[in-house]
């Protein structure tokens, strides 16, 4: 990979994932996250050239909530700022392009969401096809259950496979201080629980979480000055499938496969952090991204153990970058999703200095 204008992750931080944030706005959650991310990168607030955020005004229940969140950055000096109404992983893509274009050398990307403010499964129905599906108000768990049932009936996966994903995620999350759900259990115990939406049980669904995350990016030599071992972005791409649930193969996740190919996932990987809010989605994403058994999946515990809206996808990129920056991985992939049943997918490949 050419290092003429390379971009690397040099800092990452996230807040604990909680069922309720206990704050009235994103500002109180974001301030300590910013402080930790910048400290990890060895960067002062005034040295950040570009700020980009991901959030949702509708979920926050107020107009221009992202403007309110800018208070966490500070009123002076003036900043160059942008926002996406998406998971902050897509804000990361915008910042990545901004640096590649030479318009900035450093960037801080952040996302935040207070999912406990309303009925999240019903709120997410608003992203469905507005003419046919959304007026029926299907909740997000039932939509995911349709996808899981299709995969089960095709023989792609089983309910035990899904339970084993939950078991592994909870064990791994025990080492993650930001996780909301963690602890040892067994597949038999989980499979004895009642269905929430057949074939999904409670352990198959990510918890409703409040929280925030921040990622610091830097270009070329600036990244090397800030970090001994930056996590270089070798490729990043995002793709989208049709909004209509009957217009795509829910069990194949074609947009994830296309994003992986465009980002250059092919090759040896040590770690993959997959944004899979449901157990069956992790299994579908493994197949779509072509991940073999040698790849460690979600050592952080993943979204199944803490899924704050609009920052969980960014946190997957950050967790993958941490694996590279710490030396625990030489090459990793971070993935983010948005929309119903894995409709939109972003893939970021990270690697150590070659």
C-alpha cells in the first residue's frame, strides 16, 4: 500500500454501554470520551483539523441534536465540523476521504445515541420501505427474526450455532469494561429460554444501550509522530442493498460481500470486529466476508454485549484498530451495518506498518 497519503487510526475510546446513560444530552457522555481518545493519540483538542459525528435527531427527540453535541468540543477556537445521520462509522468514512484529499491531517470522529429515550424497536421501523412495510410498524426484532428463520430453513445455520455465538461473545466481553452484558454461560442454558420472536431468544438480540465512541485519524508522517504502531487503513468501502425486504437475498447479504471485495478483505486476517446486533447476523457476515476459522471474531464481545445506536459500528472499527495498535493483530477488519436486516454495510481493513 502506498504511504504517500495514507491514513491511520491513532486513538480510540468509548463510554460504557448502559441500559440508560443517566444524562440529558450527548455532551456529558462525549466529554470524557473525547479526553481519553485524544490522550491516547497524544493530540491536543486544538490540533484536530476536522470533526465529524454520527447521530440521529429523531432518536434524540430534539432538532439539530448534533449541534448541541458540538458543545462537548468547545466554543473556541472555531472548528471545521460535519455530521452524518448514520452510525459514526460512515462519519469515519467521510473523515477518511477528507484526509485522503489533503484537506486535513488529523480528524476526530464520534458517535452517540440514547436508545433508552424511546421504544427503539418501533423507532427503527421508520427506516423501512415507507409505502408497504413501515405502515405495518413491524419491530426491528421481528424483522431480524424473518432473516434468521430464512437462514435456518436453508440450512445455513441452526439455533445452536446462534447460541454458541452468544456464549463466546459473553465470555470475551468479560474482559471489556465497556460491555453491558458479559459472563460465562452455556448453549444449553440459553436454548432453554423462551422465544422473543421465533427463532430469536433474548440472547440472540443485542441489548438496548446508551453510549458513545470516538476515533482519532491522522495522515502519513503525522500518524507516525503520534503513535509508534498506528493502525493503517488499507481499504474502506460501503455498499447498500435495496430497502425492500423482498428485493434482496436476506440470507446472502450481498452488500456486505461487495463492500468486503472493494475494501480488499481477501488475504490473511487475524481479527474481525463485526457489527452484528443479532447472533445469526454474525454467522451470515462471516460467510459474506469470507472469514475462515482462523480469524478471531469480536474479541471485544461485539454488539451483542453492548449496542449503542450510532456508535456501535464505529466502536467495531476502533476495537479492530486497538488489536493492531497493541500488537495483538497484524491485520484486522472492522465492520458496521445500518438499516433493516443488514441492508447497509461498511468494511474497513486495518494493518500494521509493513
